[in-house]
C-alpha cells in the first residue's frame, strides 16, 4: 500500500518536473531569441536586414554594420565620453558612499538616527525635474562634465547596502582592540575596515559603473554640447529618433542602400553599446547577486 | 572622544545630500509662485494655488493622470507575480546545470540600458523590417498592422518589455529566500506522501510571502512614479494619447516650448505628494495586516 502510493506520487512528480522544465525552457527561449536575433542581424548584409530575411542565423554574413559604427565619429566620441563618465563617476560615487556609510554604521555615533533619516528621506521624496534643473543651472554645471558626475553621486540604496555590510561583517571586537592601542577612527577605517570590505566595494562599484554606463537622463537634460555626449545620447539619436535627411537622398537606389545600411547599423550599434556590460557580466555576476542579497536585509 | 573624526568623514556626504537633494526641495516653493528668472526662486511673487488649479482644470489633467495610472497598475499587476512564479519554477528544477543556465540567460537583459531596450523594442515591432512583422507575415501571409504608432498598444509594449528585461533579475531575491527553506520540511512532507506540486503550495510559497510583502509595499509605493526615460523614449506623435504621463508632461511644460517652470513644478509636486502618501499608507496597512513593513 505504502509502496504503491509512493510510486504514484513519484509518477505525478515526474509530470510536474517535466512541465516545470518545459515552461522554463519556453521562458528562457523568449528571453534569448531577441538577443540572438540582434547579434545575427548585426552580422548580416544591409539588404538581408532591410528585406526581413534574418530569422535566426546571420544571412549573407558581412561586417558592414560594424564598419559603419566605427566610422561614425559621434559613436566613437560617445564611447570615449561614456568610459570617462563611468570611471570618474564611479570613483566619486564609491568614495562618497564609503565615507557616508562607515560613520553611520557605528552604533556609538551620537545623532546616528537623525543623520540616517536625512539620507533615507531622500529616497521617498525629492524636488523633481524642474527644481533640480534650476539648481544645476545656478551651479553653472549645464554643459559641463560635472552635470553627469555630481547629481546622484550618492545612491542612498547603495549607501545602506554598504552600511549593512559594515555592521554585519566587521566585528566590533576589532575596533575595541585597535582603540586600546590608541588608534584613531580614520586610521581604523583605512587600515582595518577598508581591507576587510573588498567584497562590498566590488559590489557597489559595479552597481555604480552599470548605472553610469547606461545613464541617459542627466545628459539628456543638462547637455547640448555634442562633444560631451555620452554613448546613450548618441544611441538615442540613431536608434530612436532617426529621420532620413531628404537632402542626402539622390536616387531611389542610393536611398535603398542607405536605408539598408541605416537599419543594419542599429543592430551593430546595439551590440557594440551593450557588449562591455554583458561581457563583464559572467565574471561579476556573483557580486551583483551578493549586492541584491545584502540590500534585502532590512537595515 | 574620537567621534569627531566620524563627523568629519560625514561632512562631505552631508553637504552633498543637502545641496543636491534638500536644496531642490526648497526649490519646490516655485510651485506656489510665479517664477521670474531675474528674481530667482526666493524673489519671485507668491500666487498661492493658482498653478495647481490651472492643472486640475486643464484638459491634460485627466489624460496624464489616467495614463500614469494605467501604466503603473498594469505594470504592478503583471510585473509583481511573474518573478515569484519564475522563482518557484526555478526552485523546483532538479538539474543544477539547467538551473544555472536558465538563471544566467534570464539575467542578461537587466544589463541593457533603457535606450537600448527601447531601441530593441522599436526594431522588433517595426512594421517594415521588424522580427515580429517577419514572423507575422510568415504565418498569415499578410502584412502586420502598425503597432508602434497604435495608442492602445503602448501600455502593453511598456509593461511587457519591462517584464522581458527584469523577470530573471527580480526573481533573485525570491530564489534566495527559497534556498533558505529547511530541507527537513520537504523530507517530512515527502514521507507523508505530499507531491512536489503540493510542496510548492504548502512549503515553498509560504516561505517567500514575507519577502513578497515587502516588495509589494515598495512597488505599490512607487506606483505613481513611473520612470520618465522609458515612456519618453517609447513616445511618438501617434501614441501620445496613451503615452503622455505626468513626468513626461512635466518635462514638456517645464523645459520645452514656453518653459513654464512654476507650472511644471506644481504638476511634479502634485505627483510627488501622491507618491509620498502612497508609500506611507501602504506601509501602515502592511504593518497592520502582517509583521512586514519598511519602517
């Protein structure tokens, strides 16, 4: 009796496992297919792309799309600018976040709760687009690189992640031991806390770097000098608001060729723009996930 | 005695947060003023609630409010349960390698920028060269009807492109909660003859409800703060009827055309106050009905 029941149960379970795996396979393919399609299209010929021949694999393999991408000055300078904003911005972010998070992680800091409130409150209420714009304008940062580096330089969320990490990973006994030797808070922070916090520094650096690389809004609001444009603004101009300049069109054949190349360029550009983060991703995946986990602990 | 050094460390971050977060909050006063560029924020003349009354009486009021609500409620209803279901499915996979592969692949879109995501969406649904059009024509032998310029398609494009991008990523937290379930519970239930499906409902699901509650509060609190970027980028002159939301309207009133700072700030403030109240109310409710709350 017991045996037959168990066997019945496990047969039902086999059905369950099969269905589960099948649903997940469908979901995974739905996520994967557009990505594969974009990569395949980017390696196809302009003609194959504009006549909708690409379904799964590259059709009439060509690198014309990539050649066009790297010949475009705006894309190249946007790439360089984004690299700069990502590196400089992340350094500023991480520095400010660490020096904010550490004192706030100390239970013996008088006024800690009020200070913490000052930071947390900005997560649920803010001045909004226009007052921010007026501020940046009054500070004279419109059309300067600072406009992309300073606003949003501390993400309170990342600060809380870091603070939680300090609280749960740096044993207080260490501090007591160093204090007895007459160590100062500065010295303790730089020589004990920071070396023990490589994991969280990696996590928040990646969070910040990703958000700088993908950022669009601040550049959209504060910059109109083309030489300062980050990649995302250039991307928007090409991917989303393209209109063909009629004066460039000579005859229908040239126009078709131009249109084909313009279509193809978009796919190659999507690949080129997303490649750095997606290539980095398998190596840093565990840090990102760790960040989500630390952040989920109520702090 | 040495606490002074901790305050010194905090000095720069505090100055920073005051300048970049609290000064703009003071700037909100122009919502109640007639902003005059020469007089500045403090010198402009008070006009009371005129800007708000103007907004409530304008024909745009109902439209942008409704569009914001449609997009956010739809996003919440569809976007909240899917990562939970996805996590439950992942958790029930026996093959470790299969599990890893599914997770690896479904996290990838999270790393794509909004601009690229919208670019991909536009490419896919382009009625001339898009993949969707190609497949549609292959199956029906007919050209696909226009989607991108169709106002009724906009909420679907917005919500489902987000689900495509974030389902995998948003499930991480649930997968972790599921991994923490005591395996003895499962063993005991199996001995009692519970099928795997039953165990999903009676063991797995209850174990992630606290996490889900917290996330539901956070999402409900953020409901009216639909991000500007994706909506703005998906907008085109043909779909404005459904795609003009409060934040895109604030931008257009304040920073394009006649650039009415005061009026735009009033509209933005109206939105922020609703957001603020929402998150407080939802948190209160959750405190009452469960133990989970943000503060």
